[in-house]
């Protein structure tokens, strides 16, 4: 009788550790990611349309909402789990510095603290040096590191229940994870703004930049998700988000508040038309069933070059179209200009900028892009495999 009771308690405990509905921490992770990505897009547009007039702009506050959401989530989880006597709660946690919580909570907390630290650093930087001439400045790197901590912590808070969930709930959590990855792809576009102007789309620099984040992000999705068209869905979410900012931002007015002002821009400037990553996404999904059980390096050797090759095949001719007058409209948005760059700048002329000065230099750059695509593909597969093992 005692043996039967023990088995019953053990099986009940096992069942109860399986989440029965989408945990609230998954929704806070989604909110934090949305606020960071949307706030980042808005902030870049604000900088190139209005200028940085004060730290207390709406985009900055929206970005810091990511830190607040992630930080409060982490604080609650760490406090509750550390001082809870509930064995089920503690069994789904890890121990760090004498505290207990899900692994994602610790990462969210660290990311939130890093983001909040970057705020006064960024304010001092602008007061000392003025407007950023590049997106990637020291304060922005600290901020990006913190945002990554909160977002990746959110991934862990999503993956832990996903890996313990029933099939029906796992399908819902998987869809939320795909949405998170689509948001992360949109964030990658905003971070690559300096390298993705249409005049650079026939340079190796552009393809090197693309080959760093996107293969990794896509193959994280592909390794984790069971849906046949998971990569395609993530790419569609990315393109929908990118098209939304491209079409919506110019409807809002802007007035420049920080010089130099080379031309008046009466609208909020969008970040540009989305990259055609949906093409490699479709091909990855089509190939996956045939190679899903291969060794990770063999998969990367196929998928990395395939990503780069199909992306070049799609983006290269599309870049030619973006140089024509047919693209100078609200759909493709190639007629938008930023106020602090002269109108006769090479970056606004409808012709490709010769970033590489010779064919040999171009092909060396493309070889680097190929190597980057291969390595980041392997990284994405490895991260996806590890995320699939996270259970607390």
C-alpha cells in the first residue's frame, strides 16, 4: 500500500510540474521584447528625423520598459522561488549565489540592471560628445548587451515550460517563440542600419553583415520548432514588422531640433524596406526534413552556404530595382532622406557605392560572408539544441 501511495505521489508530482496553460512569464517576456524592439526602431527614427533633444523621449521610455518588465519579472521569480517551501516550484529552478529561480529569471535580472546602467551612461555621452555619428556607440553597446540579456532570459522562460508542456500547449508556446524570433530579426535589421543602405547591397560588406545574425536566428527556430514552415513563419513575422514601420512612420510629422540640418524632413524616417530573408527561410524549411538527423557541422556546411547563396540570388536583383525611380514611393521608401546628411551624399544617390575597390577585394569579402554564414549557422543549431534541453 505504501509503495502504491509513493508511486501515486510521484506521478502526481510529475503531472503537476507540466504547465497547463501559457505561463504569465511568457507574456511578460513577449512584452519586454516588443518594447525593446519597437522602442529601438522608434528611437533610431527619432534620432535621424528630430535629433536627440532630451533623454526623456518616448522611444527611450519604451526601451526602458523592457528593463522594468524584465527586472520586475526576475525580482518576483527570484523572491518567490527562494523563499517558497513549495517543492514543485523549487524543482523547476536553479541555485545561484544562494538564491533560487528559473535560469531565465537570473538572466533577465542581469539584463535589466545592465539596461538601467546604460541610461545615465548614454545621457552623459550625449552631453559630452553630442549626437551619435554611429548607432554602435559604447553606451548603445551596453544597452544592447542588457537588451540581449532580457530577451534571451525571456527565451529561457519560454523554453523551460515548452520543454515540459503537453503537445497542445507546446504548440502555443512554440508559436510565441517564433514571434519572439521574428521580433529579434527585426531588431537585427535596426542594428545593421549602417551596413544595409541600398547603395551597399552590391558590396561584400552588406552580405557579411547579414550573414552574422540571420542564419543563427533562423536555425535556432528550425532546431527548436516542430512546424514544417517554422523559419518561413518567423521570416514572415519579421517582414510584416519591417513593412509596418516602413509604411507607418512617415505618417507622423517631425521637426528637427539638433544640427546640422542639411534639409528639412517633415516626417519620421523609417529604417528601410525589409531584407528578402524569406527566400532562404523557405529553402531551409524545405531542406530540413532531409537533413534534420545529420551531424550539426554537416547541417551547417549545407545550410550556411545555402542561406547566403539564396539570399544573394534574391537581394542582388532586388537591389537593382531599389535604384530605379519605380521604388521611390511609399511602398519601397527609397526617396526618404535623413536631415543630418547632405542630399548629394553618395548614400542618397541611385547608384551602388564601390565599397570594395577591386574584384579581388570583393571576393575576399564574400568569402568572409560565406565563412560567417557557416559559423553562425552552426552556432544557431547549437543554441537551439541547448534551448531544447532547458527545463528550469
